[in-house]
C-alpha cells in the first residue's frame, strides 16, 4: 500500500532527514508569463531552510541573470522535489516541498556556514568559488511525502539509505568493527542476502549458504565456543596469557555487540567431481572465489542501505567449532563471519596502493 500525506505548514523531522540524506533535487520556478522552469540542483538543508548554491561554472550569464534567479526574484513561490527511483517499484519515494525563495547575500554570516555545509556534502565545491555568489534559500511552507514502501517516512532507515552512485558506494564501504546496539530490521538482512544471491558462481551452482545469527543467546554460544578455540590456538603459538586474554575478549565483544552476524558457508555438494586432485582443487578454489564475490555483493548492499559491516575470517580457523555451536550440517564449511549493524563511529579509512603498482601489464 502506498503511503501519502501532506504536512501543511512545515516539514516533519523525518522529511528533513530524508532531504539531508539525498544529493540531487529539482527546483521549479515560474516566469512572468507563467512558463515553468525546471533545473537539477545540489543543495543542503539545516532543518528550517533549503539552500542551493549558484556555482561559478562558465555560464553565459552572471549568476544573478540565471533564469531560475530572475524567476524567483519576481515570483518567490517555488517547488523543490527530491525522489528515489528503483526498478523495484516497492521502493519508490519522493518529497515535494513548496516554499518561498530568496537570495542569501555573501555578506550574511549564515552564508558562510551554509557554504561549509555545502563543501562537506559535495567536496567538489572545495575547488569552486561558490562563496562569492549569493545562495538560493527556500523556506518551506508545505511539504508532501509519498512512498510505495509502507512506513517509509517513519522508518529511520529511509533517511539512512546512502543514495550514492556506484563509484561512491565502492569507495565508501569500509570495514566497521564497532556497532551501535540498534537492531537491523530483518527485511534489510533479507536484502543483503538477496544481493549476495546474485554473485557470479562456477557453473551458476551458487556454492555458498548463509547462516544469520541475531539471537543474543546464540551469539553468546558462538562467541564463547570460538573464543575458547582461539585461546587454545594462541597458546599453541606461544602467545603471552595477557595478550591471549585481550585478543579473545576483543573478538568475543565484536560478535556479541554486532546486531547481526552472517556466517558465509562454502557448500560444495553441487560442484563437479574430478578424478585428479589438481582439477578438484581448482573446482574448490572457484567456489571460494565465488564466496568472496557473494561477500562483496553483501557488503556493498549493506553500505548502500545505510548499514555497516565487518569481516571476520575466524570461522575458517575453527570450522568444526562454528558448525557445532550453530548446529550446522557437515557439508557446510563456515568461511567468513560478517558482522552487520550501524557503525558506532566512522572508522579510519585504509589507504590503497596506487593503481599503477597493481597493474602488472596493460598492453
Ligand atoms: C578474506 C578476508 C578476511 C578478513 N578477515 C578479517 C578479520 O578477521 N578481522 C578483521 O578485523 N578484518 C578482516 N578483514 C577486513 C580487512 O582487514 C579489510 O578489508 C582491509 O583492512 C581493508 O580495509 P577496508 O575493508 O576498511 O577497506 C578481512 C578481509 C578479507 C577480504
């Protein structure tokens, strides 16, 4: 069922959140003859107004001669639209704001603050002299929200979805190792698994299965069992007892504090069998490669949905223990434990080697 409601005199907090989380809007103005003018715009919001920069791209006219500016000086009544489109039509949404627009002068103190907000949201503006031009300011007097997803605008998730382009999602994803206690809605976990399901796999046989653990008692059982096994292994390595205790505690906390744990298991039952070990090993390697692809699909989907995730390789080193703790069949090989939730803080980003040093040959 679609959700639609009008907010006559203001913009609801969840609607401001939605506007703040999106990056592109469309601004409609009207000229003296009633002809509409529509342009895509970048913007920021501050909970009481919407601000749109007039950038210094080479334009034939000075910013004040732009049609949108001339229109709003004569007719301050404007419409401002932000929307979500997806091929899955159960995920459509838009916010339409009506408001009165004016120009915020560069001498105004607020102008400087808004320029900072704009540059934080769009780093591209760092290199542009937007601070010399006035800003368009829209003070809303009405807003209308609509979504095909029931509860979308009450759902905290709506504002968290990172509606970024593909490149920004790839670069934005990062390993998160500390989470807030907020639960992850099961519908979102389903969407992560759905993303993983579309990973490439050898012969299309999908040699992986998912185990989702959210129940605190089950996480505790898993964390305790894995911790004991790791303690045993670290002692074999000759690690000092205090280091063992610290590492065991940290790993245990990571599992207990993650709202959801997804154990990716290798599942080889449907793969080809070969009489020689070389080809058999290659077949297995392909399955492991495919599990990595499924994991990456899942991690990118999590980031796009406003979730954060981390990767723990520990199950690989204690697969019997994980199987026993979770009651899994022997044909499931636990390989990775992906912790999923909402980041407690933004982690430091791991740098990458320059691309040239990774390309061995390109001719
Ligand atoms: C196969 C694999 C195993 C990993 N195992 C762990 C792990 O056990 N613990 C951990 O904190 N991070 C683990 N990571 C995450 C990496 O440390 C992380 O991806 C890498 O440092 C790059 O940082 P980024 O993910 O923030 O970009 C693993 C990653 C991969 C691909």
